[in-house]
C-alpha cells in the first residue's frame, strides 16, 4: 500500500484548485521576469570572435544566418574531453525538436564548445543531433563569457561564475581530483579529472544583430539553466518529482533496457 497521503476526489479537487492559484501566480511572475530580461540594456560586442563550423570559419555575426536573434548554449566539451558532458547532453537532446521552430521565428540556436570541430562532429553523429554546433577553440569567446577558466585562475581563486567569485580550487598534488562525489562521477564520464572537467562550465547567452552590429543581451548559468532541461519539466509534474539521490542520468545511448 502506498505511503503517500490519500483522499477523496473532492479533497483532491480542493487541493488542486489551491495549487492552480499558486501556479497561475508563478506563470504571471515568470512572464514579468521574461519582460525584465528583454528590458536589459544591450552591450555592443566589438571583439572579433572566430568559430569553426561545418561550413567553415565563421564570425559571431555569421552564426545568425540571416536572423536578428541568436541563442548560444555553452556546451561543456573541452579539448581534453573524450565525450561531451552528460548533463549538457541531456539538455541538448531537446534541441533538435525546437531548433527548427526557432529558426523560423527569427532565432538561431547554436551549441558552442572549445573541443575541436572534428570531436564535436563525431559526438554529434553518435548522438543523432542535427542542430548547429561550432568550435570556439583558439577564440576568447568561452573565456569572455565566463564558461571557461584557466588552470591559473582555478588555483588562485580567480574564477567568477554565475556572477560570483568562487574559492580557489583545493589542488592536491598527485591526486587528479579532490572530490569523489557526483562531480567526479560526471568528470569520469567525460574522460577527465575533476579539475579539468570544471574548467569548462555550462551556460546560455543571447545576442541581437542590428544594422550589422552584434549585441550581447543576456546570459544565464548554473540553476538558471533548469528550464532548458526538458526532462526536469516533466519530472516536476510526476508523483515523485525529481526523486534524485545522485547522478542517475546517462547519455541517451548508454541506458540499458
């Protein structure tokens, strides 16, 4: 027998109506936040960034492909990774479905990573993805948008991520990672140690193109990416919710059964 509280249909309906009121308030609040995002000042991007794409070398303006808006998912896939971050991969699994809709609504969606293009292309084939993915290797793009950090920054505590400064990484000589928890588990899934893995970070940035000028309009990181995890939006509506005790997700071709 279930250990969860049970009740009558009438009791359920009364509770559901109370929840509906709260959900509507949250929706209105979410609409207000979206409006505030759109009201942020635009920052002109004067620096020249180069990317390697399936079509060859490209500038940031080239990534718009004739649209006026660009969304970039900062995918954790560093040059030393043997495979993309499984968490980023779970998020990216949803891109194929809606990228075509965005492209037909004046918005281009790209993933950008520092791994060489050949690595990205091979992983993209493995995952069966079709959305555009560019390599920023050799560019300052990831560094400037706070999704990649140097070993020196990591050692000296010069890492600023999600709009706050992190403490110095506790480096242990002769030990690849100072963490045997979930982060180490995910790092191993990318073929790296923890220190190498977390020098890359996830994020999402938005840009606008107007009169030939590119503007940075928005960036979000860490839990700010929750809404992009399609599976979590579904899990949050299940009876047991996220029901997590550790890293349970895998790349979609690694599940058994």
